[in-house]
C-alpha cells in the first residue's frame, strides 16, 4: 500500500511540475508576443515617417520645373533624346539616370556692327560689321540684325552639334557667310543699296540667311539690313550728291548776288563821299559777311570818330602755319 501511495504522489508531483512548467512557458510566450507586438508598433512608428520622407524627396527630385522662356532637352546616360520639355512642371523619374539641359525658347538677336555695351539684354549678341565685296567689286562694311529662335523639333540636332554655348557663334558665322555670298552676285552693285533697290536687296539677304540657318535647326524671325559703309566709294557718292545741291544753291543765290552787285554799284558814289548813311546801309551786310567768315577772323571796335563813319571795324585774318606773317605789314584793314 505504501509503495502504491508513493508512486501516486510521485506521479501527481510530476504532473503538477509539468503543468507549472507549461504555464510558465505559456506566460513567457504571452509576454514575448506582447513585446514583439510593441516592437513592431514602435518600428512602424519610426519607419513609416522615414519612408514617407524618403518617398517625398524622390518625388520632388523627379519633378523638374522648366522656367518660362526656355526649352528642356532630356538626356539619358548623357545622350540626347527626342524628348523636349516646354515651360512648366514635368515628371522625370530620378532612378533612370536622366538630366535636363535648358535652351532659350524665345527670340534672340544678333546685331552686327554694334558694341557689346549696346546689348539690351542677355538674349542680344553683338559683333563687328561684316566686310565683304559687292558684285561690282566695291568694298563694303555691312551692319545687320538677325532675330532667331531654336526650332523645338530640332533641339536634339542643335545640342549634339553646337551645344548651349555654340548657338550664337553658329548664327554669326552662317549669317555672315550667307550675306557675303548673296552680295557677291554680279547683279548686286552699289546702286542696289539705295532707293527702291535697297528693299529688294534686304529681302534677298533675308531669304539667304533664313535658308542657311534653317538647315541647322534655327528659325529666322526677322532680318534688318543696317547702314552700309562703302569707304572711299561712299565718299565719292556723297561728294557727288553735295555737288548737285551746291549747284542748286548757287543758282538760287545768283539773283540775290546780282541785285547786291547792282546796289553796290549805285552806292559807290555815296561811299566815296564818306556819307554816314551809306555806311549804315551796308552795316548789316558787313556783319553778316563777318559772321560767315568767323573762322580765323577777329572783330574789334575802334574808338569813336576814327575812320569813315562811326562803325569802325578791325578785321584780322589768321596766317596759315606754313606762311609766316610779315612783321612790317599792318594787321588791321578798313571795310571796303
């Protein structure tokens, strides 16, 4: 009996020990589960904002803003694509290794024959006048203005051949070459730069410049032919024009000079008699002649009562530098 009782107690004790161990394990599992849940919650609380911030940064970096007045050319791995971006916001994935190069989309201007200080804005470029020969071999310095813009569909070609810094040089060189070729046509002479022929010449040059630049992806918005310096040929032309007007002036003043000579002839007798009224009659003409001869002429006033009448003039003309004045000659003369 005692042996069976001992066995029962031992078995019961083992069962109780086993149950207690299981309860302890269950309690540990419950606590571990609670701790893992809390850790997950804490981890989520920390990671979710970080992931959101990182995603927001990626989104912001992928959104590219093209400023007004510019075009954006998309480059993938450093190579230009056919995708051009107009002004505004655009989505360009950051993970695709892309970048955007900006080009002006508005009209620009190149002005030949002006200084760099005369540029109104950064979109205006200046350069020297174009030296060329006309069809009749006359030399000319031509000033002109070209207004141009980049063709968006040809932006890739412009980027691959010239780049952002080479557009101005392209316009300068190609426009100068086209104008030189057009002006060297035997049909273009000095007369083509004046009068109605000038408008035809300007239109012809504009067409030549437009055709030359469109081949390279540049659209010409306007062409203006500026002043043309013909050098000594221009001086001859101006002298011929002045001679025509000077001849007309001489013919217009001929009647006045004849009338003045007749009046002087009638006044000869009165002047020889030292009549004061005659001198006063000629006073206005004398002053006008002196004003017209103001270069190298000094006018002074003699003391009252000296010489014929009371006008009293002292006239002295400067002696040229290569002709020394005689020391014994008087420097004053009386009006005659």
